[in-house]
């Protein structure tokens, strides 16, 4: 089946039906959204939502949470997007896809606070099979990935990526599944 994710607005004390504020169809069409994560640019700043579909859609969608305006549609160029993650301050976002590498993009903002563009800035390389999960720590500097190869990795993203310095693995381990 298909689902559409909607954001609604209901004025306080109103008896009127809610009005649709935003919907993901602008980015994902009728495909089912499997991941919705969000971050805030700064304390009290704009909220940013990131969406991802697991099947039938290769796009990640970046939205302003307050207005629902689609900021950007990013094609991962992969067969499957397992999930997506955004850093708490909405500076970086990542996609766990069909491949063993994780792509990371940076959200570039104008000095006035308006959205400017998206740039692919890093790639996490080290797993031997497709990455199925990715998440950021409490800031953009740390990221954890998990793979079908049975391993997890903790990454240091606080590198000079504009000078092509690669992120480093801080810790690595096996995923223990208990039955």
C-alpha cells in the first residue's frame, strides 16, 4: 500500500477542521515513507525534517517542519534506501542504502538563515556489506552505522572534509543478536 505523511495545523480553540500544512508527495509521490527524522538548525531556529522511502523511491526529502516547504529532493542513486538520519542541528544528513558505504550530505544555509543548497561531503567506507542503519550522536561529530556484515561502527565525522580528509572509525564491533 501507499501512505502519505501530512503535517496539520489546528488553531488553538478552533472548531474548524485541520488544514493540511505539508505533505511528502512533492518529493516521494505515492511511495510509502519509511523514515522521518528531524533536527533544529539552532536553539529556537528552523526545524528541518528528512524523509526516506524504503521501496520504490530513491529520493531523500528535506523539508522545513513549520511550513512544510520541500527544500530539496536528493537522489541517492542506490537500489534501496534502508533508512536516513539527520544530525540534531540539521547540518548533516546520511543515507543507509544497498551498498556498504554511507553517503553524507551537508545542508548549506545563507547568512540570513535561508536555505541555500545541499552538497555531498563525505562517505563512510569500511563495512563489507550493505549498511542497514545509520544514526547521529548528540551532535554532528559522531555517527554509528550497522551493516548486513554483522558489524557496527562508531565514526568520527569531525574531520577536514573540505580538504578531502576521510572520517575515521573510532570503535567497531560485532552485532550480538540474542534469541
